[in-house]
C-alpha cells in the first residue's frame, strides 16, 4: 500500500509537470506560427490545464473504471471553484475586482460555464450518461470553442514566449509525462479503492480530482499573489468548460457511466453557481463567501466518504 501511495504521488507530479511543459511548448509553437496570443490563451492554455483530467478520465474509461472518470470530472469542477478559486479570493478578496478584467467578458465566460454545467445536469438526470450524452456534450463544446476563438481574436495580448526548437520537445515530453502520470494515478486510485472498500467514484471525486486540479491551483495561487485575477478566473472558467464538455464527452464515447447519487449533480450545480458572488460581490462579502465555500467543500468531501457504500 505504501508503494501504491508513492506511485500515486509520482503520477500526480508527472501530471502537473507534463501539463506545464505542454502549455509552454504549445504556446511557443503557436506564437512561431503567428497565432494570436489571446487566441492561444483561450484554447491551448485552457486545454493544457485540463490535460490531466482529460488523460486520466480517458484512461479510466478505456480500462473500465468509469466511476473514476465521472468522479474526476465532477470533483475537479467542484474543487476548481470551492477549493482553488475560494482559497485565492480568501487570501486576496480584491483579486478579481482589481485585475482590470472586463466585466462583460467575465459575464460571458461565466454564462458559458454555467450553460455547460446545466447541459451536463440535464443529461445526468437520465441516470446513465452514454455515448449519446457524450455526443451532445462534444457538440456543445464545439459551439463554445468557436465563441471563445472569436472572442480571443478581439481581446488583448497575453504575455507568452517561444522557445525555438525546444517547443516541440516540450510538447512531446509533456504528453509523455501526462500519459504515464495518468496511468499511475488511475492504477493507484483503483488499488486504494479496492483495498479500503471505497467506491471508485468517491476516489475519483476526491483524491484524483484534487490531484488533477493542482495545475489550476498552482496557476491561480501565483495569479492571486501577483494580483492578476483575470488569469486566475479565466483559467478556472475555461478549465471547467473543457472538463464537462470535452473530457467527459470523449470518456462517454469510450464507455457509459452511471450516475450514483443525484446529490452529486446538485453539488456540482450549486458550487458552479456559487462562483457568482466571488466575481461580483464586495471584498468583505467575498472573503466571507470564500470561507463558506472552503468549509462547504471540506464538508462535501467528508460526506462522500461517510455516505459511500462499502464495496
């Protein structure tokens, strides 16, 4: 069991470093081909921070661990808001308001994220998420991606740089690290779930989800310290859209997933909507709401373990 835990930690570390290399290499390569930095930010960077969730969920779905795949997506989206963003705004409640981010852009991107969440919740009400649901999610992702690309061409530049021939090396090494890390994480999570009699969905919702959300946590905490709230909120909104529509959509094409408890769907909808006060509230209220979300997240994770049926 100790070896399994060590492999799980190594896997998470590979996911984080692999995603970082992929973002750096992909951004640099795109710049060399004269692609707009704003467009890179709305596509490659958002995809890069969701790459761990994508590879972990695909690997889990392909090997029959659909509980981990679904739990990873739901848990990552909840963690991105109730853990990552809430922690950042608790530390610096004026982070978003002082970032200079366009309020209209925040409204549009938040609306897109909430639309993706609503589509997922409606499909999940069927009890089983199958290939049809995956197709619907991927279609919606294509529509939202077109909207992001169009908007990305109109927004200001993001500071990026090219690394010359090393960009291709970074992309290759990043993908290799993420693939290996994903396999270690999935295998470790399955082993732990079986050893302690915990459902795979719960492990995916908690341990795996937090692990794959670490790139967002690192990026957003740095942004909070530098008072660059636009980067933090953009990263989280984009990541949640990619997770629900692209990551889950592809996973469902590989294997269907059964929705365990309706309360998990209610939770992802609630925590997604809970982002609104963080974006538009006064600093004093934002800090209090952030603390509430952090406590709520801890309580939700504790509940998932306590309420989980033994397997």
